[in-house]
């Protein structure tokens, strides 16, 4: 009985193997011939091809390189309630457009304004920062994180100084 079961299993296994090979062959033929319908060159969107070529050329130029006149601004000692303002000058030292997509301050009391348009190679732009010292007595250090298309993807600027508390 056991030998008989083994024989049937072996016979059916050989048939299943043949069927699997046949199905694989039929699927491969179907895929091959279904893809051959139509001229592939006519299906290419010329605008997408031009966009991809332009993008690839920009990638070959390398990442944008950002240069600052300063990365830290020490505002010294000010009185609580004063508004501290400074400008960080950024220059594109790379070969492709510099794009600053965001400028995020470490605190709501610090508000950065940055160029929303790309900065061309060799050109400069200003990042204006305003720090409201109200409710911020003593030693202060605030950061502004820029999200850019530079190699690191982010750059950090710092504002620091001392705020003399109000006397009541």
C-alpha cells in the first residue's frame, strides 16, 4: 500500500512539474507578445523626456553650495522687551540654483524670513531674523535651521546674547 501511494505521488509530481513549466512558458509568451503591440517610441512623452534631461544635467553640476557672511550673531546685552534684528547674507557658491525651502526657528519668539525664489550661482540673498526678547530674560541662544538643496540638506544659523530682565 505504501509503495502504491509513493508511486502515485511520484507520477503526479512529474505531471505537476510539466504543467508548471508549460504555464511558465505560456505566461512568458503572453508578456512578450503583449508588450510588442505598438511602437514604443511613439509612447514617449517628449515633455517628460526634456524635463528628465534638464534634471539630469542639473544633477551632474552637483549640489548647491551655500556660503554665509556669518553663521552666528551675538547681539550682546539688550533689555527685555527689545526687538533684536539681524540679516544673514547667503551666497550661492555652487554651480546650480540654491533653493531654501524652509527656515525653522527653535522658538516662536524668533521669526526668519528667507528668499523664496532660487538663488542663481554667484548671486546672494538675505535671511532676515527678528527676535522678540519679551519674556526671555537672561542668556539666550536661538537657532534657525534652513532646509536647502545643499549636500547636507540643512544649515544652522545661531542668534545669541544676554537679555537684562525687567525690573518691576
